[in-house]
């Protein structure tokens, strides 16, 4: 399964979202995004998912990380891209009960969904200088 996620940054802060209970990975933190639909490219999928989930428009930038994780016996490939909001920052979500901005080094204090861990480690420890 191919999945994409958005990395919103504001200086040294990164947006993290906690999945609502009752959903898959409920209570775990993640970078917002979702599954690619058939025939959809990564950028289009990410733009669509963020619009649906967070109600904001974005511009997709550079790839931060692409990693494969086995979840419930299925291989999930997550591609995380830096994004730039085209207008307001997200303040609500259809899939999350919390949207919080954290300093990069504090990201490791959260309990993350396993597919997001590789990208979170890169953000927290490598601190790439990207918008």
C-alpha cells in the first residue's frame, strides 16, 4: 500500500496530529496524509488528502523520507514530503483529535504510528533545513 504524509514546519516546529480513538492507530501521533488512489501520483494524493483531512490547500515540496513498514501483515510504503500551506494553517481535522506544533527535538517524546518513525527520526535528529 502506498501512503503519503505532509511535513508542515514553522521554523524549528513541526505539526503532529493524534489519531482519534476508534480509527486505525487511534491515540497514536502521525504526520497527516493518506492512501494514494489508483492512478494518482504522490503530490496529487497529498494535496487531496490534506484538503479533505485538514481543510487547507498546500504546495508539495521536497521528499523527506520514504520507508516501508509492515503493518498487520501488509507492507505500507510511506512517503513524507515537506509542504507549504497556501493560506491558513490547519486548525482542525476530520481524523485527529489533536493538532499540535512541537519543537523538532521533542517529537521523539510522542508515541508515533510505526510507519512515521523513520521520518520523525530524521526531523528530530538530522534537523533538515527545509521550509
